[in-house]
């Protein structure tokens, strides 16, 4: 992975800072834009080009599920951008809800760098898929 443009939808400033630092350390040339909620994430995607979205599921104003559904309803290529859920709740029902909303994968919070990089790599077809 290098020179990847990531949209991080995260309402918690500390979580956003940790994710940005980890991404900057792990991916050469990464560019990370932060959206404080799902509504802003949808607007930012409409105005910019991204390779992948890291989507917190619990956010004010518009949560990650609704934002993902809105993105999937967009016209053209932007509707097909890989979206990775970032959630503290990794119960089977939560994972299914992420898939039903149209997300491509998930990373549990707090995340491990290896899990995050693997999820991004898989979503961009730049890492082997798990068996």
C-alpha cells in the first residue's frame, strides 16, 4: 500500500488522531481526510476522490449505516467505493448489520494496525483474502 487516499468518518477526535497516526506510519504517502459524521462523509465523497472509506458506525447526525446506504445510492463509481466499518461491537449481529448496509468489511475498535492494514489491503485487492 502506498499513496492511498482515505476518508475517515469518525466523530471522536482522539480516535481520529490515533487512526491518522497509525495510517501515516503504515502507508507511505497516505492522505487521510476526516469527516465528523456520516452526512459530512457523504458530502466529502461527492466532492473528492477516495480509494477507501473507514466508517465509524456510531456517529451523531448520520450514523455509519445510513451514510453507507446513502453512498451506495449515489450514481456512478463513487457508489462502489470500499467501505470498512470501524466498531467496538463485533457481535455477529453487528457484523451482519454492517454487511446489510453495504459495507465491505469491518475492523474492531480498538484496532490493531495489522488488522486495519489487512482490511484496507483486501478492500483494495492488494492483500490476500483470508481463508
